[in-house]
């Protein structure tokens, strides 16, 4: 009875106090969410005489935008997942043509010490380790079955195309045993032996996969490769957005092709010689792919098939003939291509994804089937869907 009475009394006191201004706009427990608007500006910190202030760079610099920029309507894009790699195997071996590399679902600064540990435990000594360049080179070693040659490995560690991933590229070199060790090593474009390169890749990937606990991040390796970013979504003021890929064209073509066969995209036609994909994009397809069971396949057989059948009815030549050559906004994106224009048909569904080499990067743009730029918000949506599924 005592506890019950005390509780009832407390409720009565709180109810009474709530009417006395404790919880109102002027009360103690008021909403302080907008208090920052009343904050006063303070003068810059003054250093005492004899002390030199260290220059501090702006972490979030606000870019200058000229007054004549047409900002248009802004649509907030769908946010990218915190980790687009969720669900992927931690260690995978990827292949493109005759090239193979190891993909690790961890950032380079965590993979770097794991590679050091792997080389130590396998008895391979390092002749060079440069975290800034992301390069490790072993000392010369010999394989028992071939005593007439000596061998050397180079591991190139780079950031992957997805956030917080690492690519490890292996190069093997074999030279005659009598070759002087003091001569500078000239690494070939391809490994001397695919078999011995494969041995290192298999051993290394197995060791990294077995180390499920990971390792502490290396402070030395936080800027591996100079901090180069392989993939960026660029949205220059007043110009159409695009994806910039710091990859060779064959690698860029392969990874974009993969992205256009994933999620809401469906790839219908492609021509690597002219750098153009013809695709359709249907968000309902992506949503149905996330569902399991019989209902998923039942849903995907409706509107999706209708759109796909419409697009499949057109050849790439017919789509190219639909490009509007008279548009004033046509840059050199379609220059020197044969069969453009002459048969305009605004009813062709889908989009054109165009890859072009600019300086040392590959730029990816999305256009409509007349070759014209899309509204900025739509272009950003389609490019982000590509960026999220690159490998």
C-alpha cells in the first residue's frame, strides 16, 4: 500500500508540475531542437605571441556557385547503402580475360597488415614494401622443380570499385638463375608463368579467407596508392552528370556490363567497338527481385516482360538511327559513328549508356534513345544504380 500510495502521489506531483511550465516552450524540459539558430558568432581564436598557428583545411568546403546557374527542381536521390558489399563473400577471385585478381571485402588499410602476415607465415621475405604506392615485392626465391630459374612476386594493392573493398593484383617474374641480382627488375606486362601466378593467388586468397577475424588497420597504409578513387559520380554545375572510372577500357566495359544486367536494369544490345549499351530500366523489377518464392516470379512476368519485349524488338542499328543529329546539345559523344539519324522514332523505350575515354579515365553517361541528355535528377538516379553494382 505504501508503494502504491507513493506512486500515485508522484503521478499527481508530475501532473501538477506539468501545468506549472516545466514541459512548455518556456519550461525546463522544452524542445531545444532549434536553439542553434540563436547561437552567436565568436571571434577567431587568437594565438599568443611566439606561437605559430597550424593551418587547418576546411573539412566540408562549400563550393562557389555562380548566380546564373539554373538549379531547376531538386529531387533527393535514393541513398546508397552504408555498405553496398553486404552479402558478398569476404574474399573472391575475379577474372577478366586472362587477368585474375583477389577482391577482399575490407578496406586496403586493413588488408595491408594481413598480407604482411601471410608472407611471413609462408616464409616469403619482402625486398620492398611501399604503402604509398600499394606495392610489395618479394626477394628472389626458387622452386624445387626448376632449379635453373629464380622467381620473384609483386603484389599491387589498390582500392576496389566499391567502397571499403580491396583489389590485390599479382605479377610473377622468372629469370635465369645466373642473372645478376643487382640489376633493376623490369616487370613484364603479364606474368612469366600463369601457373605460378595462380599458385600465389590461390594461397593468398585462402589465407585471407581463413583469417575471418581480420586485422587492425595500418596507419601507414591509410593512403594506399595515393588515395586514388577508382569510381566517382561527377555532377558538374550546369552540365550533365556522369560516372568517372579510373579503369582501363576493357575493365570498365566489363564492370558496366555487369551493372547493366543487375537490379532494375536489363541489357538488350551492346557494341564495345562504339562504346554503347542499349538498356531498359524498371524499378519494379528490382523490387520483385528482392522478394522470394513463387510470387516474385509471378510479378516479374507482367509489365517487365512487356517493356523488355518492346525493347528486344529493336536492333542497335535502329536505335542509333533514332538519334537526333539536329539537336543543339549534341556534343562529340556520337561523333564519327555510322548510321546515326535518318529514322527518328520517339516511341523507342529505354536508354543509351555511353562510355568514352577522357584523359586517363572512362566517362559513363546515360542518354535517352534520341541521344539527348536526361533531366538531372533522372540521370543521377540511373548513374547511381550503375555505380552501386560495379565490380
